[in-house]
C-alpha cells in the first residue's frame, strides 16, 4: 500500500512540472521512481518496469497537457505532425529492443539525453513572438531529429521531451510557448508508440501504472494553467536547470553506485 501511495504522490507532483514546462515527465519520473521508494522503506522498482510505467503515464499527461495548451493557441499542428509521425515507429522500435538491453545501458542512454538537452538550452536564442501562431521551420531536419530522439527515447522509456524542447528552441528556432505546447503533442505520439512496445514485451506493471495515470490528471491540469501565467524566459531557464539537474544526478548514480 505504501508503494502505491508513493507512486501516486510522485506522479501528481511531477505532472505539475510536466504541464508547466511541456515535458512528458519521464525526465523526473524515472529517477524519482528509482530512488524515492527506498527512502521510505518500500521495495525498489526494476528499471525496466519503471520505464514501462512512465511511458504510459507520459502518454496520459501529454494528452491532457496538449489539449489545455491548444486552448491557448500554443500548439502548432504542422510541427506536431512533422516531428510526431516519424517518432512513432522510432519509439516503438527502441522500446521493443529495450527488453534486450541491460539496465545500466538504459540509465546511460537516459543520462546522455538529459545532459545533451541541458547543453542545448545554454545556447541563446531571440524569442520570436508571433501572435497568430504561424511559424517557419526546416521540416526535413525536424523529421530527422525526431527519428533519432524517438529511437533512444523508446529505449529509455522517456519519449524525449527533455531533449526535443531544447532542440526545437535552439536549432529549429521555435518560440518557447509554441515549443512547450507542440512538444506535448509530439510526445503524445511518441509515448503511445513506446507504451505499445513496452506493453507487448511485458514491461508495464498494470496496477501501479493505473495509480500513476490517475494521479497525473489533476497535476498536469494545474501545471498547464500556470504555464501561461509565467514569462517565457522564466520557463526556458527553469527547463534548462531541471534537465541539467536530472542528467547529472543520473550520471552520479551510474558512476558511483
């Protein structure tokens, strides 16, 4: 029972951050699910089951978050489809192959993606405010990026929002608020594909996943609401700091534990 309570609380509070910063939530969920339960004397969860659970939870949080951000005209459909469609087969392939990958490699893939995303966020970019939501971007480049991120995100059980967002802001030059809203749409497709791959290979603990998904709903609603009350620059700084902290923490665990 304690284990389910801890999972529910983690899911709720991380989903607030998910809605706020346009993350599916895996960047926070994976390390928290790995290390928090043991602090309270609960059983430590297996990394493969954690990645399966987070894939489903991210699917739920990104779906709700995308709908809420779309009401604020912060979701660009062309961008979502351009990056979202290629990411589906890539995520599924990575998720299915992860059943044959060692836990240490999964953690390393996750850590590399997180640190890379944080590094990209240090690149300065002028914020382009566009009232009607129309944006221009390099579609072939966007599709290629989504293939790469989707594959490795599928392995890690993290659809890749924590690296997609920095890439979209710095390389594709997408405005912050549109990046946040559209990333959730892309992650929705990626998480759905990754969830299928994890489920087929028996990596999804059903009862725990249901608890996590239920706790996610109110949290992502709160985060999405507050996202539009905060300045875009503040959101970018918070996103960069969060991604860096998680990435380096994971590397610490890999190297010293």
